[in-house]
C-alpha cells in the first residue's frame, strides 16, 4: 500500500486563537503500511521542512507557517523540530504568528506539505504552466503530485515527455524544483458565532416576551448543531452552508435585545 | 415508555440527524423565497437534540431512554 499522510486537527484545543495540528502518518512498519519510509519510499532523512498553509476560502487570504530545523532563519519556526513533528508532536498554528488577534470565523483549507530535499533541474518561465526539460518527468509524477519552487506550491496536472504541466501559470521563473508530499483538511472557525449565540441567550431574560428572539435563537442553534454533525460526517461544504446561515442570523440577534 | 436498546437509540439518533438536515435545507429554501417559518418543529427538534445528545455523550454504557419510541414516531411524521 502507498504512503497515506494523516493530517489531524485537535478539535478540543483548536479555537480562533490557535489551531492545533499534528502529522499522524508515522513511520512505515508492518503495522503501519501507509507510513513514511520503508516500502513507501520518502525516507524521513530527506524531509527538509513542513509547510503548513491556512487558506480562508471566503476571501482567499493565505497564511503560511514553515517548520524547519534551520535556527538561522527567523522566518521559520523550529519548535517542534522536524523529527518531533514526524513523531506526532502537536504543531501550534497561532494567529499571533501572522500578527493577528485571531482567525476570523470562516471555512479554512489547512494543508500540510512536507518538502523533500531532492532537487530536480528544469526550465520554467513566467506566464506559462509548463515546466520543460525535466529528466524522468513521468517517474516524478508517479511519486509526487506537488512541487515547490521559488516559494510557490504547484500541483502537477500531467506529464508529456520531459514536460510537467502545472495547475496554474508560473509566478516566478525557476531552474529547479523540489517535490512535496501534501495533504489537507477543511476546518470551520466559529468562535464569533458561539459568542453571538451565548450573547443572545444571556440577553433573553431582558426581553422574555420577545418570541422573535427565541425563535431566531432556536433556528440558529439548529443550524449550529447541523454544522457540527456535517463536519463529523466530513460534509464540509454542507457544514459551511449551515454556518453561513447561522452567522447571518446571529448578526440580527443584537437588534432583538430589549 | 422506557427503551433499553443501543441499536434502537442509534437508529433514532441517525434519524434525528437526517430529519434535522432535511428541515435545515427546507429552512434555507424558505428564507430564500421569503416564506413564513413555522418555529414549532424547530423548537421541538432543538429539545430532542439536547435530550438525545445528553444521553449519547454521557458516560453511561447503556442507553435507557424514556420516550424514545415517541421521539421516533414524531421524527417519522415530519
């Protein structure tokens, strides 16, 4: 069986201030046949960095946190080390790392990319989605679906002869690239929504005759519950639809205060 | 009426999820077309959610649920 990365989010500890993730893939063994190394290749000695990317799918704002063992690079985080991440230690993606007070309520795509230290020569110019002169392009495509070059992550769409076709135009020209092992999950940050619901419930006593507020809160709570169950069922986009509706209704709660 | 049956409980809980999903999709449709919303079922479903969630996530190994058949019948009527 092939390598299968397991990106896990710690839901109990995650909130709008920090997102706690870990790499549960583990090392290859007879009892973990989808792990790193062994028959699956990708020995951990070749791991150069972990690149965690958090993309807000409502506005496409992207945050990137790089974990490496390079203590001289202040833009990268060295705690935990690469070895400790491989050994399933939690990584904290904190809003303060991006000079934010918190992550705003939204649906996020969180990806975990392992950068390998193998470099491949090529030619790749701006404004095209084709990387040319790649030796053994088909073999690379068979093993990897993502590449990293000049700070950009590209998805390999196809290979024709010695050419690699990418998912988008090249942003900055490059003459070599490194492969990435990548996996992702979707998460919903909903702390502001929780606060709105709590606020609405707390203020019900001030206007106990306000049946409109009671109805509204009942409806919001139902959306919230549906959102949580959809997330458990990995139906992220259904969860997000409920979240958006709950959020838009929660904004009106304040108008119903006595 | 008292039911002591995990399978029965799980079936009713799954039914609850299915019914709430269906109700929520209808609610979104009604809001989009400006139709008046009847909140009676919403409030009842919220109460059932609280009740069944409390049991589902409690530490007790066996579910002993008063009114499970009545809840099941209600969900089937929606």
